[in-house]
C-alpha cells in the first residue's frame, strides 16, 4: 500500500536539485574542453541548481512540520531501502544554503584556481550533489550514503588544490570522518533489525527503543556527528583541513559540512533517542562549553588567519550543540539560525582571507598590517563579517546567539552565564586579528603592492552581506520556515519513549508466554 | 551411497557438459598450439575465452531451479553452482584478457592458456562437489595448475622461489585437509556431504573429539586455500612472484571456489557443529581483517599491498560464514561478485602501467598518473574507493551486506571490529589515490597500448559503479542462487 506523498509541486524537484549538479559534472567531464569553458559551464550549472532549489522555499508550507516535496521509490528490495526524499523546516534552509554557497565557491575560484580547473569544477558539483542529498534524504541508508560519499570529492579538493601540508590534512580529515561515521553504520543496522526491518527515518522516529538501545545508538551517532561538528576533543582535523584547503573548500567545509553534524543531532539523536539525549545533556553541555570557552582562547593565540577562523568555527558550533541540547523551542531555533548564519559568515571570512591570500600567498597575520590603506573596499567588507562573527546586533549571528542564550537561561542560568563569556572572547580574537591585519600603517612593501578587490570579488560578497544584514534585522522569514518543524522536534525530544518501550517489551513477553503456554 | 552394480548404466553426464567442454578445449589448445605459426599464437587466448563463454552458455541452459545429481551424487548442478561458476568464468575471462599483453613476449603461450583452463576446470569441480573426494580432486587440479602458473616465468628467481614456497605450503595444507577428511570418514563411514552431515548430527558424545579434530584440520586446509590468517603466509610472496595477470587470477577465482566449498561444507556437513565452526571462523575473520589491513599499510609494492588487501577482504567475506544464515551466505556472494570486478580492474591498471624494464609495481610508480592519463586515474580511483568501501561504489554494498548479516546474527562485536579495520584499510587505498592525484610525475610513463585491456578497465569500473548505484538486482540474484541449498 502506498501512502500519500506530500508534494505540492507534483514534480520530483528534490531529485532534480540533487542530480542536476551530478549530470552537470558528467557533462563537463565528457564534453567540455578548456579552462574558461569549464568555469562558465560550472557557473551555469550551479546557478541553475540554485534556481531549481528556490521553489523549495517559495512553495514551502510554513504551517506544518510534515515532510514536504516528498518522493518515495523502492530502491533495494532485499534490505527494504527506499529512495525517499523529503524536507521540513530543519533541512530546507541547508539545501538553499548549499546551492547558494556553491555558486559563490565557483565564482570565487575563477582566478585563484589555475591548475586542473575542469577537475576542480567537477569535484565541486559532485560535492554539491552529495550535500543536498544528505539534507534531503529521508531514508537513513540513503542519508548515510550521501554522508560518506561526500568524503571523496572533499578528499580530492583538499588534496589536489590545497596548501603545502595538504596531504597530511586531507588524509586526517578523511580517516577521522570515516572512523566516526562507520560507527553510525553499525548503529543504523542494529536499529534496522530492532525496529522491524525499516530504514525509514519517520518510522525510526516513531519506534520506541528502550533505554539500553537508545544509550548505545546515541553514542554511535554521537561519534559520527561530534567529529563532523566538530566538538572538542575530536576537533583536531578541522584546523588542519581548513588551513590546507583551497579557499572555496574552506567555505564549503565551514558553511555546510560542519552543519551536517548539527543537522544529524537535530534529525536523529533528538527525535529518535529522546531519553538518551536527555541522559547525555551534561556531557553535551560540558563539551559545548569547552568548545565555546577553551577553543575561543585557542583561537586567540593563532598566527594563521585560516586557523583562527577554523577555531572560531568550532567555538560557534559549540553554541549550536548547546542550543540543541537545551530542548527548548527558543534554543533549538537559535541553534538553527546560528548554523545558517555561521554558514554565511564563516564562509565569507574564509573568502576574505582568500582575497588576501590570492595577493600575497601567505595566511600569517604577521605578514599583513595596514591593509586598509591599500584596500579600503576590502577592509570595509571584511569589517562587516568580522562584526558578524562577534555577533554584533543587526547581524544574523546576533539573532542566533541571543536565542540560544535566552533559551539556555530559562533552563540553566550558570551555563548561560558561562556561554556568554564567549561573546567577549570572540570579540577579542576577531577584532584583534582585524586590528593586526587591516589597521595601522602599511609598513611592508608587499602589503603596499596589494590591489583592491575587483568587480568579480565584490560581486560575490554583496549577496553575502545582504543575507547577513537581512537575517540580522528581519529574521522573521527564516524563523517562520523553521518554526513549525522545530516545535514538532522540541515535542519529540521531550517526549519519553520509555513508556512505549515498556509496553512493547510487555507485549513481547506476553506473546512469548502465550507461545510457551500452547 | 547408491548401490553400484556392474555393468553399471551409462552415467548421466549432462550436468557435466560445461566441465567436459572445458577439459576438451584445454587439451585441444595445448595440442593445436604446437602447430600454429608463432605470429598467430594469440589465437589460443581467444580460443580460451570462447571456451569460457560456451561453457557458461551450456551451464546456463542446463541449469534448472532444482539440484541435479550426477555420478551417484559425487557431482551436483544447482543454481548455487551455476552462479559460482559464472563468477569463475568471469574471473578467468578477465584474467585471460589481462594476459594478452603481459604474456606477449613469453614462450609456450598455448600451455599458459590451457593451464588456466585446467585450473578453471578444477574450480568448477570444487564448486559442484558434493563429496569430499570430488572436492579434493578439484582442489588439487586447481592447485597444481596454479603452482605452475606462478612459476611461469621460470627464469625469474623471484617467480620460482614464490612457486616453490607456494607448492610446499600448499602440499602441507592438502595433507591437513585429507587428514581432517579421514577423521570425519572414520567417524561417519562416508565421504558424501549430506551423509556425513546426517551422521555427524546423530553422532554420540564419545565421537566428539574425533569430529572436532577432523573439523579443525578440514577447516585449516580450506582456510589455506582462501588465504585466511594464520594460513596466509604464502600469499604475499606468491602474489609478488607470479606474473601480474596470474596474480589477478589467483586473487579472485580460487577464492570464489574456496568460498563455494566453505558454504557447501558448512551447510551440508556441519550444521550440527555450528557453534564450533562459528568460533573458529570468528578468529580467522578477525585475524584476517587485522593482519591484512595492518600489514598492507607497510607495503611499497602494489602487488604485495593488494595481496594483503585480499587477505583483509577474505576476513570481511568470512563474516558471512560467521552469520551462518541465508542472508550471510548471500552477503558473501555479493562480496565476491563485487570483489571480482574491483580487484581485476585494479590489477588491469597495474599491468597497463608497465614501463621499460619496470612493471609498474611500486606505489611510487603511480605518482602523477592523473595528469598523464586522467581516464586510468579515474578508474583506479573508483577501484580504490570501492575497495575501501565508500558509497556509490560496489564495495560499499559488499561491506554493508556482510556487516548487516553479522549484526543480524548477533555478532555485533565482530562487526564493530571489522568496521574499524575497514577504516584502517581505507588508509592504504587512499594512499594510492594520493599518489595518483596529489603527487607530481616522477618518471616518464610508458603505457601498454591495448584496446582489450582498456575495455576491461572501463567495463570493470562501470560494473563497480553500477552495482554501487543499483545493488538490488545483484542482491536478489545472490539470494536466488542460494535457494537450492539453504
């Protein structure tokens, strides 16, 4: 029997969004010759994908937490695996963010990637396919497949186009993430057999796992998501990967890949394993606070700009995990907004570093100083994002952080106060870096020779600035989209499954005694 | 056992038609090669391929949904045998295509191909065996041909040494196997699989020590054939010393036949000993995964690396036996089918890398391949990611299926260990990709130009990706193939 699918467009728009970049990558692989042609075709394909994902937002029904734009086909009969897609308010923003940032990445790579342009564009388009797939998948195996397949293009992007120490960084990135996610594979296979041979995410949300199961599955998921977020102490791959990745690789890494971990907590840990999630709150809060405070201090001491922003990303993701595990409507919405905002802001900061790197080919803070004198436009744009990074009111990051803090405050005042320290610390490391790089006199000859941004560079910053300020001043459209889904999630996360699990166990025991009696 | 009376009626030979075809063709190729002018000696390779295709067609047309016996139950033809034979034909055909270029300058090429066919014949008998005698005969035929093939380049010291080592250890393992069979025969009075199985199930406790001893020796002998740790010592040397095309052949086809025998023995002979053999195989599997994946990291030669990788993959495939269920065996068949194509493809690239004097055997030789030959680089990338078990490659579903079966059977800890070793394994496959994509070219490449080889590489890569995207049909076929025996 086929259940009714919720899809207002009656058109497989999610499949189109997922596979259009892949088809485009194949097209470039087979038919496009020459660097310039590869750039333009990649731009055309990524823009087309962005346009295809726009209806997801325009036709999105904000009044329901139900999955939308659903598609469902049997994929592998032997394991009851479906090709099932669907999005709600939690996944939709990430899909748009992905398709949007991919366009930015393609444009930003226009001049700074000069070797193997064609392969670079192919890798980015394949990466886009896997990322949209992760957020659209509603079958947990399908999710896992996109989640792991993402490693291949990212491995190549860092390894081929990265900096001097790229091979160490990319192998570390790959193995860390793989080690985390294979545990998730074991967990989801165990869930499949426990929950009656289903991989459907909504069926698994509905199934009542008893506490012992929830405990172990939660831990397995935790390793997968914590590596991706990343949380202290499994964060050490991130600074290396960020530092060595090409600019656009860092943008996608900070903008989307880290969000996959946060999304995983929201999509799997909280609704499927509510009791284990409650049980592990102390652990998550402590790890989040360590990320927020300790990693902020580490960020302050960095001499490499990309490393600094990488550590700042870990600290900001600490806010996300903190908000996630407070389970209140406000803190969960704050975590979502924080992720969306950080995707834009961290991406933009990496692009800013990329602009400077393209000119001087160094990321050391000490090699700069007084950049404002030669690049006034750049200094202004950099300032906008530096201020967003410190969550200045009026920027998107402020909305996310204040919501997390408010939500946390209602639950636990001490934690909220400790988390607020990081607002001060983020000002320290961000503005101190800004001061050392941009302000002052341009003393070095190398700095004096820097040219200000060209039209192409300004062009890809403008939409980012608009987004940051728009969400900062008028966050309602974003909050509208996520509201219904988040309140459904908050309800799921705070409803214990143990009662239902006991019922199931009793039924099973009765069945067994009946069978034994006859 | 059926009553044999003289003069006995003419036996039903129809189920053996593929075997007969292969035997005749192997003899024919050997004879006719002598009369062929040297510039047309390559016909024997084509003839061998055509033989495989005819045998496959004959096997498919003869097979039905049920089990057919021949020679008083010494030989069976069932869907399982047909499926395993198809894998063996595929491996043989691919290995023959790989041999075309590799053996171009060798002497006595007809002998080489006819030995491959005899080797294949031995495997076909193993797969269809339903009696320890048939199994042993098939196994020895296969093993003797493999020894000779490993030593084929007899002027090369490394090759002869490898073959001698392989031969001595192989003879020892055959001894162990026979010793084990003799114990089981002593207890049960039969060599027929199902009769032994029934007798073992009803055997009293006083016979238990003899049964367990027999089982241990039998499994040790079989573990040697599939190179499971700790019976793997011969593998790296034999793989390194053999001609690369034979390495490719050995890394796949005998494993398929060996696993077929393992499944038959477990299902027909040892259902009553399940707890014992599951424990033995758990150790073999964990050790194989550990040794294979850890030792592969230290290798500088791609052939040795792939040898250890084979050992690791054998460990993964053994998870299916540990599960001891229909889904476990089906998972093994999926694993072997995918493994066949990804490993053959990887070896094809290794052979294509042959340079002046060097045969593309060091990992360093791959440096910068992606700039010179993006097509080969892409294919090798596909094979390596597939061997590492990354999704959208067939290798992922192979691992997925065996882990699912192991978890379903309740062996969660073994599955966890396996999955962690697969992460270790990912490291050395990634390193190959690193050489190909991240490093600069060091020495000028000098590729073998051969259309059949390029077609093989493309075909294998496409199969691996196709299974990665649509694994459903393969999984269904593998389950159906097991329909007759479990």
